[in-house]
């Protein structure tokens, strides 16, 4: 049996604990050192240490034995996975996605950012159209390698994108996607408010937005023959109207 670790009681302590979890979630891939957490959280080192000790005891946080960096633990992972049978974001955006699907007369996807990747969690299809694209639900893509994931990438800062590209340079090279080409897509997405892309017989449009405490995107896909550039921009305007800021 694990030793009992006193719980940091009180609403303020809960707020701080959830704040630390959100902070670690944003930096999960590489983790954060104690000094980085103290600086980012704006709390004293003893307070952060006490919170992390409790969260590690509960397995919501773990510490890398080599680098000593902190990141989310197994309990946080399992808690999130239990939502996948009924993702809360799907409930929140179902009506919006259905309106977009009806107005665009095409399938609509809901995508979330998970670290350096995007994850497709839901598809609203139009019965009269092909539903083959439903197979994309559950797919994970490196940011920038899909229309929805490109819109999510565009929400990152330029320095962060450069670091991201460097981490995954081999995979981007395999897709013939240099940093300059990637940034061209990012800058266009920022300028017009949505991403456009085409390839492998399909084309699509995506718009990303903030969902506390992360980011999500809604995208519309169709066979390329039905999604010429003019129509992509029409649907882009539709996404801006439906999703807003």
C-alpha cells in the first residue's frame, strides 16, 4: 500500500492543482523542470513541491527518472481515455456540425490538438453523400499534415512552429513539406481565417478555435471534384460564420 500523502485542502488548493495539471498538459511531450513550473505557475517552490508530491502519489503526475522533468501520469491518461466513448466536445459542437453539414452538403469533422498531433474525434455525414470518410475518425496526424491540423498549427507562434518542425523533420521531409512551405500554409490560414488543402483525391477546409484548456478545429472534406478552390472559400466563409471567433 502506498504511504498516505496529505491532501492540500481548500478551493484555492484545488485551483492551483488543476492549474498545474493544465500547465503540464501543455508541455507533456518534453515535461517541465521544477524551476520552470515555479516560474510559469507563479507559486512558491514549497507550494509547487507539495502539490506535485500529492499529484504524483495519485498518479496524475510522474517524474522522468533521467531528466527529472515532470509530466502527466497514468491516472491523467486513463481519465481522459474514459471520455472517448462520449467526448464532451462532441456534445458541445454536435448542433454546429450538423448545421455546417446541412448547409455545405458535405461531411464535417471535429478535430482536437493533442501535443504535436491532431486527433479526429467525430464525423457528421450527409446521408446523400459518401460516408467513406468516416473511417478517418480515430486517426491521428502530425500537425500540418491535414487541413484541420494545419489550422491548429497556425494557432502556434512562429518560434514554436519552427521547433515543432525540427522535432519532426524526418516525417515532414517524407511528405515533401519544408519549413518554408509549411509556413506558407500557416500564413495563409492566419490571413484568411481558415485552412485549405487538397491531395489524394480529396480537398478540405478547416477552422481552428480555442476550447478551454486547449484547441479544436472543425473541417469539411469532400472528393476533390466537388471541392474546387472557389467552393473551398465559400465553405471557409461558412465556417467563420458558424464558429465565429
